[in-house]
C-alpha cells in the first residue's frame, strides 16, 4: 500500500508543491466543508505548540473530522514507560491519520515506517517542519505571485531552526538565492550548505543586518533563537538578541518585500513593525489553516479534483 505520510518536504516535486498550493487556495475560498465527515484525526504533540497543533485541529474540525490527541505527553502512558512504537500502534487503531510533533530528529520517519495510517510530521527536533514549509510556500506565492527566482533572507537561528531547513529544501525547485544571516554559533549547518551545492542553490552568508542588506530582499524570514535546543544556556544568553529587526531598517526595502516568521516571536521583530505593510507573519500563520487542510486531505487520498468538485461546502 502507498505510504501517504509527509515526513520531509524534500519528497515533494515542484508539481506536487504547486498542486498543494492550488488545493490550499480552494480551502481559502471555502474553509468549511464536510469533506472529512466520519474521519478521526489524531494530534500527538510531544513538544509544545500553539499554531501548528491548533491550526491542524482547526483544519480537521472545519472539514468535518473529529480530533483526538494530546498537547502534553505528561498526561499519556509514555510516563509509565510506553514506547513511541506502542503509542503510534495504539493511536493507529483509533485514528485515520496522525499528526505528530516530537523532540527527536527522525521520530516522524520512524513512525511513518511502522504506522498503518499516514503520519504528518509537525516538527521533529531541529530537523524538519514540512507543514510549516507548505504554509510558507503558500504565503510566498500569495505575496510574490511566484516562487521562482526570489531573494530569500533567512535570519537568526539557522542551526536549530527546522523551518529554515525545510524551506531551503523545498525551494530547490524554484531557483532562489538564499542569504544567510546568523551568529557564528547558529550558522546554517554544513550539511545544508552541501545540500545547496548539490542542488545548485545559490547562497550568500552575511554578518551585517542593516537597511542596505535588507534592500535586496523579496522575503525576509526571521526566526527565533531556539532556547530549548541549547545544552549551554550561557551560549543562548550570548546569542539570543543578536539580530533584532527594527522599523528604520525597512527604510530601503523593496515594495514587494514581506517579513515572515514561523512564530512564536521572542525578540526578533520589534512590535512597531506589526503595522508596517511589509509585516506578513500573522497572515502567514492564518495560511497555516488552508495549507494544513490541503495536507490532511492529500494524506487521506483526497484529490484536488475532488476538492474542486466538492458539494459539501457549508
Ligand atoms: N510555527 C510553529 O511551529 O509554531 P508552534 O510551535 O506554536 O506550533
């Protein structure tokens, strides 16, 4: 049987990404339907989340599915010693699809190999966050009218930021130029730079972060320094406030430039920027609903054509 899990965005072709964007656009037009009536979606969050879990659950609810799961592993039998394997096998008895966030890199891959139902990776450690990338791609397409030939600036924690790792891989189909801006301690890992070379993705590394640098950007993708991934909290304290976006730094920004952030924000974007027309992170988070409706449907074998011809719109 075909495995319809989503573990990494690297598995998706350009055509598949555009297909999912078109499906998301259908849901943006009509988010409330009964397309998933009778289905059960499980959300298993072994790590904290606000947006990812709630938007997946909203996506399922707005399509008529029922949702089970947990937001805190401390309330599960994992505390009694139950393994991830047994948890996944049990939940597969109850749900048609599992959305899972886990602190271990590779946990979603492992789950997808043992589960009889599709797994959607909602973030595995510092590795990948493919559903975030689908909403990022959706948002970039929405704001730029294309995914091709864009200047994308990634700022902040490029070492532990799983959203930038996934985005970088997905963009290999679209001839981007990436600009990496990070403290040395949080630089883009060599493995991802090697990935860029292997796939002819251009990238430039910067240390400065000012109006002149930002003037080249189509997308300015800010990220939070991931405190929870540090073993040395003194190092976190040293780097946590290194790159803060302030309003005057947008003075030379291109008209089309949009500021994205996967959120939560801690101290990367001044609140005064929220009302600036370049700020787009709250709309980006809203798009998570439509992108995740598309991902759930796709994992359950529902096609774009079925969504286009859907007669269950409420
Ligand atoms: N962007 C994101 O993953 O946010 P949450 O951690 O709140 O789910």
